[in-house]
């Protein structure tokens, strides 16, 4: 891929345009000089039968800013555009016909409009003034424009005009289609709208063709029929269903994975197809495309580390360009540092940007950190307290949510689980969920054969029954909070277990102590797979495989840096802060965002024995466990408080729950400006509901809550010895 070295590239495919090429190029060169534009011209000889190719070659000798491409077979205009894009070295790319019906001088007008407005695409609508011939093609074009506007809910003057300008990476994305079309150029603005790009139109002159012949002069019936069939396919791709981003799929067509997973067969295949088609019934925000991303991720995990890095950097460049032009917060950062989007081309270049944190995002949430062109129907508001005790709001993009869902299912399969197997989830039940969301969750659980065990209802008295209930279900996979598994591990110190053996156990949330992990693995006869995630990034960031040699980073979704206190990358075996760049959230990009956790760096050249090419990071530190004990020996994971306070972010800036004796807890609160006593009443009500009505709750209002030894503030701290406190009943 050529480096950006021009302001503008004009791409002109040509078939038998020998009489027009010289005039076109000379007028374009004059435009570049008069308007002080650093311009490039990419001419494509689409297997012409006249001397078009020879004339192009002569022009390339005369002008150093001309690149000539000779197609070995006739590719058509849309494929020729894509071929030309590979050689384009301009920040902006303009597509135009070479028949001189679009005036070369209007290229400057398109360029002026896009640089002034920062729109994603500017299209020239064709003014027929001065055009002496208005034949049947003109009227067919008007009918087609009317249909495209009505069918795809658009209001453009000249929808199918191929005289457009856009940033290079945006144009590459717009020209990627799920289906093959006979005339894909017809849907250039339709695709742009479906992918949520901003479009502006300006009036341009459309002259008579003075030389050569249009391919539309013949076979009008055939062209009309093929266009009609194209429209039917486009309705399914861009109108009836949410668009599916083919970026990863297209990448793997040119970078073949070294291996592949065995596909679902038999009933599993059928049931997954039903599950996929009914996605809108049992999920909110994400669509059936999530299942397609899952298929992509099953393949991409077998790319080589080098290939995965190439893909990450490709996505990074697109993200950086988007944030520069559409996210004022990042635009200011770039301008302050004298940077342009093309200055961030690689993962190493990220060091040119500052590291941000929760406080910075919180301060700028309504001051430019959100994209100025996001579709509010395609984002989800996420509230979190994480493990820091600071309620926090982020907005997740639909594509981000779909990719995270797909990554979760892919990583579950690393445990030996397959879709259709039974699974049990130790979960927060329905805390903080709306009634509609609860029903969707239940329907999703039914499809996935998933049984929920309410993690916040485990107590000393019922833990044995909980364990028996779990194993009677005979799950292939156990999934849930690490704190809940730690409670089970403590229980197993005094009791043996001889029941059903699952294929694997996945823990998340906090860090599972090595002793607890070993005890559970010995008792259940399977491995424990840890998941590292964050609500800010809508789920899992890295997962363990069966080798348990660190965590595989979900590299298709994010870039992770391990950074030392001096700002330098941690060397292998050194500890540093986890800094994440999310690659799929365009509504609210988080670039170089530190989570407050520490991890051990692993040599980037180290390859896991499982042969997956996904990069690795080492042991995660900074997430301590805290199980709070209720008055009736209820065992409440600290994650309960994170979810409880997340719903009150407007009133509570920070919180911390500390238990030093049975029957009593201290809740420290840093008030936000909208705090009122009614909020505190709701919080106390929920705490007593789960920990007991007779729980003594001491409220302390403080100015700040101190940081822990790792530099991270912990929302829940238990000073009790859980094993000494609990006297377990026997498991019968």
C-alpha cells in the first residue's frame, strides 16, 4: 500500500477513450497547478481495443504524477476503481469517468467541498444545463434515481452519480459489498448511507459526449434487467438487514489462515441457524451479523502473528482517520501535537498519542469524545463501576457489540464447549435490567441451553444445594464470576466432590487465586480458563486457551499495550499498565485507554503451543477479590456492588465497601453534584435485600477514596478470613 504523498488522487478507468485521455489529463494538471493541489492521476486501461493504453503510457512518461494500470481482462468500472485505489497515494480520492462528460475543473469543486466540510463523501449531481441531447438514457437515469431514493430512504438529486470524492480509507470501505453486482457503481451512495457515512452533494455540469461511445448505447433491455436484479440484492444487503462489515472476511481472502476449526454439523448446525435468524427476538442492539462475525473469528484466530498485525494496523488507520475527522476530542489532540491521520500508520506510532483514562473521558463525554455523525439507533449506553468504585458511562457501537459477542462464543469453544451443549452461568441474575431485557435474556438462555445460577444468592447454608443443582444439569461449560468460584473452592476444602465433570470452567471479573484454581480443577476434573474483560469495551479483551500460557488478546477487536511508569513499552516479563485501543467502536472511540490494571508483558514473537496467531499477554494483576458476607451467611461477590452503583453514576462519583466484622459493612461515598438522600435510600434498600435486613450499614461521606497498592482503587474490600468464618454443611 503506497504511503500518502499527495493531497488528491483522481482515478479514471477507460475503455476505448483514446481521444479523450489527453484532454482529460492536461485539464486535470492545470487544475492542480492553479489551485495549488498536490495531485496524482491513476489511469486504468480496461482492456481497450484501440490505442488508449499506448497514449496512457506516453502520458506517464511525460508526467511523473501519473500512474497507469493495464487490466489483463475487462473488469468494468467498479472493479477498476478498486484496482486503482491500490495505487492511490492521495489523502482524498476522486472517481470520475474519462469521457469528459464530467468536467475536470469540477474535481476542484468536489475537493474544496470535502476539505471545507469534513464530510465522508461528496458527490457531484449532474446538471443537464447545456446538454443538448436528453435521450432515453437520461429518462432511465431519472427513474432509477427515483427508485433508489424511495427504496433506500434517501433524498439525493443524482443518487447513482459515480463522480464522487472521499478519503481513501472511506472509499475502500464503501466499495466493499457482501454480494456481487452487475453494476455496483449504482450503489455507491446507498452503501455509504448504510455504513453511516456522511454524504454531501454539489451541482456539477454534465456535458455531451463528444468522442467515443457509451456502453449503455446498446443492450438497454439487458442493462435494465440486470440493474433490477441488482436492486433486489441491494435491498437485502443495505435496507432489509443491517450491513455486514466484510473487512475481516476480505482480508482473509488475501491472507489465508493456516488452519480451520471443524464446522457445526447435524442438529447443532440447524439449531445455530435458527438461533441466528431469530437474533432480534433475544438480543438488543446486535443483529444476526454477530453470527457471521463469529464465523470470521473462528478462521482469523489461525492467521499468523504477522498477518494479524497487518490486519490490526489496517483497522487502526481507518479508526484514526475517522476520529480525526469526526471526533472533536481527538482532532484537538492531533492538532495540538501537529499530527495528521497518516502519521499513525502502525501500532508503534500509537506512542505519538497520549494515554487517556476514565477521568479524561468523563470530563469530555459531552464535550467532543462522541462521534459527531453516529447513528443513535446503533449504540448502547453502558454503565460500569468496573473494579474501581467509580460509576462510569460509555457508549458502545453496534459493530463493537457484535464482534465482542462473536469473540465470547469463539473463546468458549477453547474450553471444549460447542454450541448446543448445556452450560451454567453463575451470574448477577437480572440486577439493573429492564423487563424487556429480562425476557430477551431468558429466551437467549433457552436457545443456548443455558441455566442461570444467581451468584448473589449463594450462602453458607445453600452452597451445597447450589452445587448439586449445577451438576444435575450436567453442563459442558461453567461460566461466572471468579469470586463465586473462589467461594466454591473454599467449600471444597472441607468436602469432596464426585459428580458430573464439565469440559471446562470460565472465570471472569476478578483474579482467581492459584490455590482456588487448582482446587477447582482437581475437584471437577477440568481446566479453569480465565477471561480478562472490561465493561468499557463491552466484554472480553483477552482469554486463556487450554495451554494457559498467558491470555490470547482478541486482536480483531483491540490493540493492547503494556506500558511502564516511564511511558515506555514493558519488556518481556516486566509488569506494566494495560492500555487498550478499541478498533470497532466508532461512536465513542477509546484510543490508548488505561484500565488501571497491571499485567506481565510477553515477548511479541512468542507463539502459543495451541498455534493460534493471536498475541499474548501475561498474568493480570490489580483485580483483588472481595466477598462480602451477609447476616445469614450470604456470600455476595464484590461485583454486586459494581453493578448496583453503576445505575447511580449521576449521584455517586466514587464508592467503596469495606467489611471488617460479621454483620456490618462500611460504605464510603464520594458525592456527585446530583446526589440526594433518595439515592442513598435506594442503595441501602438493595444492599439489605441481598445482605439481610439486619445488616449494619455505616455510611461515610468522604472527599476521596485512597488507591490500593497497585495504584488502583478497589470498590470492595473484605478483611475477613472467609475460610475461618464459614462452617460448611456437608454435601450429601
